[in-house]
């Protein structure tokens, strides 16, 4: 009879720290329970136990705390995201029919010790303990083996007494004596001060028990060195106390009547399936066997016809399993064999991999094999077959960049693994192919890219089910996938930049930085490293004696922060602050843009940024290598940097910018009558807000009042409170609080929308944009008040910002790109997307004709209850643009 004993909380803790954060469809943490369930299924499959029993700790003090008050005193509090999963573990075990044993005053280790002693005494039991706690190794015996978790939740080592002896050099029963000497910091067991692993192990191997060691010490035979003997003498009491604490007791009151009959095997029951579906354990559902297996013989029979888990499906074990398509003829043959069916495409550097869905055959090739009809018939055939195929891609944009120049871009991309994974987990940072495979298949082990290719279509089906379940099909198929080739064309186009102009600007900035540095030194009364936070803090708060009130401290070390946002709080307190902020602005512009951009200019004289579709939780695009979305638009130097981006002779730079798009989205979502009426009439929304809040006639609103209203209009979208408003406008806090209250009184629809959005976020665990894009916000359930407040701000802002820059402008880009391609003439190029702005390069002789079309396309991207309005500017460089009249 084989009995499996689960050390529940030890396994649960290991799974929690080994797996990335996972949540249920309701947004509740579930990664630890998922890992536990995965281990349970694996142990059932591999060990085929006749019975399973679980043990757990109970809250409160134990017999060890009575012996040593400081026992486990250093243990940190259980993370809230883990503690919240304890109840779900009970539900999981109940669903599987596994009894859960515990005993007041005793730890799970003692409960397991008592179970093993009683079962071993029966003489017919083969016991396997599954644990993440090395203390359990002392229980290994003739009929007891310990399955210890070695790394994460995927690697286990099976210990019998021989294996314990091989690892430590002594028998399992000597482990408490060993810990009596060396202690155990994880449980705050002191041990003998100065005795480490090697000395403790040597003493145990040579003498045996603590009694034997101290007998040898008492005998004074010189077998123990003088220094060690002194340590042992001084630590005698701690040694025996520590052994007592480390010894697993076997007298805990446990009732083994639960094993009088085999529990119902729930592995194939509807209850477990329902539970897995409820929690989103998609891949574990595939590992549930379909029949009850009360004994090993029946279980072996059932396994013979079992569908294996996804990661047991056939996958290439080495490069030799991947076909090498080194000619266009071979490429054509590979594609022809899967004609009419889906084909998977994924790039890895300069290599393109193709996977056929029908036979899971995998091939690699150089993308250069795809060419147009000017080359061989085979090359044209391969390109044609690829265009005719329904493609499942990983990173459509990257594939487009590989294939665009060769005229072989797929016409029909039916699914994209990277983009689907992003939509299902917006906010994550790693969407590499192997990470997606590991996450989809719930694997915690390392996975080689080429081996992971064998799971391409299995992962596709898992992601596709998730997309359907969360109603994200529209966002994936109508926004993200169609946008990818448009972005590829933008990246390939690049933008012209004047390196000589930037070189000159760099020299001017060097002079400005040198001058302001001298002024800072004069104001400080000494020279110091301005870039050193520690030295700057000393100058400001010690030498100059500036007040630290209201200035935040650094997360580590508690020093007063000297970040720009904190220095701005001190503006006006001392003239050095203004000089420091000027120094930082100029230094950042010089290093980040003026000196860096020329080094990134390609051979064609243009700068080619990379747009990232998976970089933000709201759906907004980001830009890297270089980041062209953060070039300042305000300030003289920022405008100078933009002047370096120019149009070639005969062309112009055209900027099309959505006017107040986030406020218009807010009006649409909130259905606020005053905001809607203002936008429909074309009224200045900030002047109207000031008129309402300050209770003055519209015509009498001052510039200062309008600026305060503008700050609040946009600040409300980011959850701005009275402190932030006061800091931004110079108001007192009480005045800012009254200002916000008056705002919500006048724009009651906005307040109702914000309250409803927060309530919905707490109920669902996520928020949505107009198009249905989701952002999960697990921080709403954090025990940290500051984290919850920030999560509420995310919940308010995401539907607005995500709808504006994650939905509307992306739809506009797709439609503009389609319109440009339908023209079939290279006289209009979409170059950049910067937040609410699209930047074009347009031939001068067609400017008047195409701008109305671009504007009409952008303004029609989405139908709201208020009109979308696009402002157009034109010029010969990006920094000097003039507003065009609407009628043009």
C-alpha cells in the first residue's frame, strides 16, 4: 500500500515564490494554488498512490515556542497575496477528496511525523512525503521516502536513508543533532555559536549524537581541537535546546481513520473540472484523467489511453529535428505540403521558422529566400504560397520587417501569439516566445527556444481560448494585428535628422551647462558632484539648511530625495533650486538626445525607431532605440532638438494632433451633460470649467483661473487629489479641496463615472476601454494603503487613456495606412506616432489635397457622443510648425 503525504504549506510557499503572479478570471491571486495543483497531479501520475493525506500548520503558538520564545521570531509576515490563497487550498483538497490533518500546538512536521510512525508500525505501508522543507529528511527510513523539491516546483529529489547519508555523511536520525550544533537561521534555531556546516558535520560523523560528542569533550582525549571545544562548552545548553527544536515529534494526536477506505478519486469528477475552469486552470484541465483509478493496476490501464499534458506532446529534441530549407525549391515544397491550412511563422534574429499545423513539422530558413517574381520561379512560388496561407504569427510586426522588402508579407494573419498574450496580461514586461510558452503551459522549468517551437499551435489554442473567454477578439483582430504591418512600414520609413545641427547644438549646450554649473558652485559655496544625490543632499539640507518638510525620502536608506519632482517642491525657497533644475534639464537633453541621436542614424541618413506594441498596460504604443515619444515639446532647447527632424527637399513635415482627446473620451464615458454640450458647441472646455468652478461669467475668466481649471480637468483623469492640485497650481490645500468639490458638484456626471469605475474595478478586478481592452489591477486588493490608492488611480485613468491612445489613435493609424497604400503613390508617408499626434512626410504638391483626407480619416476613427477634432500643423522641420486652417 503506497501512501502519499503532502506537506501543504511548505509546497504552497514554494509554489508561490517559484511561479509568476497569476490571477483568477476575477483577478484574485492564484499562483500558489495552481502550483500545488500541478504538483498534486504530477505526484498522482508518477507515484500512483493508493491513498493521499495532507498535513498543515494551525495558527498560534506550538510546543516549540514554549521551549524557546524566539523560535521562528524572525520570520516575515506571510504575504497577503499568499495568505489569501490558503482558503482556496482547502477547497482544492476537498474537491480531490484528500483529508487535511492538523493538531493544535503542533506543526505540520509533527503531524507528518506521527502519521509516518503509525503507518510504519503497520508494516504494509510504503510512504512518500512530498515537501519543500529539508527538515523532513530526518523521517526517511526503511518504509519512508521524502520527495524534496530541489528547484522551483519542477525538480524533485527522492531521498531514502542511503540518499540522506550520501548528502550529509550521516544517517537521517542524526539530522537533529547536526542542527543542534549548526542551528537553523530559517527557524531562528541558535545552535552553537561559531560552529558551521563543516565542523558540525565532522563532529557528527566522528562521534555520533550530541551526548557522544560531549562525552568525548569531557574525556579530554584531545580528539576535539581547543577552539572547537571552547565553543562547545560555552554553547552546551543551546546545542541541546536546538536539537529539541529541530526534532520532529511523533506524538501529535492524529486520527488515521481517514485512511480506513480509499477516498473518492475526484480527478475526473465534474466538481474538480468546474473548479479548474472557475480558477482559469486551462492547461491543468488537460491533465485530468477521465476515469477513477482505485488501484495501481487500474491506473496503469487508464494511463495507456490517456491524452498526455501539452508539454509531453512531441517536440523537437534538438536542431536535427528542424528541417533546413536552404533553397527556394525546398521552401516551396514545404509550403505546398501544408497548402490550404494554417502555417506558423516566428522569427529569431535573421532566421525565420515555419511550423505546419497538420503535422507539426518545423523548418528554418533565411528570409532572403522569399523574393519577388524578378528572381526564380521557386522564389515567386514560395512568396505566393505564403501570401495565400492563413498565418499564425509570433510578433507580426517583426515578421513584416523581415519580409516586407522581399514582397512576401502574409496577406492573412489570423492570430498572433505575442499580441494575444499581451492582451491577456497587459502590464507584464516579458512577452518573449519561451516565456509565453512556459506561462501558457504552466511550466516553471527553463525552455530552449527551438524545443519550444514544438508547442506553437498548442499554445495558440490556449491563448485563443483566453481571448474568446475575455471578449478580446475585437481588440486583437481589428486593432493590434492590423496595426503591426503599419508599424513595420513606419519603422522602415524612418525620419530624416540633421546630425550637423545636433553637433552644433551639443556645443551650445556644453557652454550653457558649464555656466550654470559655475553658478551652482557659487550658490553652494563649494564645488561638489552635482550628479551625486548624497553630495547634493548634503549641500541642500546641511550646508544651506533648506527645510526637509514635505520632501520624500528615498526607498532605501531613508535619505532625503533629490529627484527633480522633489526639488520642484522647493522652487522659490533658494535660487540654487532653479539652477539645479536647469542643469538637469540641459544635461538630460544633451546626453539623451543631442549627443545620442546622431550615433543612431542609419546608412540612409534617417533615424529608425522601434515601436513596441506590448510595452504599456493601457495599450499605448511606446518607442525605443531611440525613444522619439519623450522629446520635449516645451522649452527652448526641447524645440531646438525637434528642429533637427526635417523633411527632404520638396517635402513637408505634417503633424496631425487630436485635440483634447482624453477629455473628449471622458465626456463620452461619463455622459456628463455640461462637458458634452461644451464639446459639441466647440466651447473652450477649460474656460468653461473655470467659469463653473470659480462661479464667474465665462467672459470674465482670468488666465490664471483657466490654467487652474486646465490642471484639474486633466488631473481628474489621473485621480488628482487636493495635495497634488495645490502643488501644481500654488493654491493652499484647503482651497484646492474646495476647488475639487466644486468641480464635482458642477460636473456630477464625471464624479458618478469615477465612482462607478472604481466600484466596478473592485468587483471585477479589471477595467476596460471602449473597445474592450482589459487591464487587470491586482493591486486593488493589496494590504498596502498606498498601493491601493495608486491602483484606484490606474482604474480611473486606464479606460480614458487606453481608449484614447490604445484604441482611437491605433484605429486611426490603421485606416490612414490603408488609405496611403490604396493610393499606390509614394507621396505620403506616416512616420511617427507620439501620444495623440501622428507625424507625416508629405510631398509639397499634394499637401492641400491629402491633409483633408487624413483629417477626415482620423476624426472618423471612432464614433463618440462628442466630436473628435484633429489640429494640423505643417513645416519644414518638426520644431517649427505652423497651424493650418481647417478648410485646407
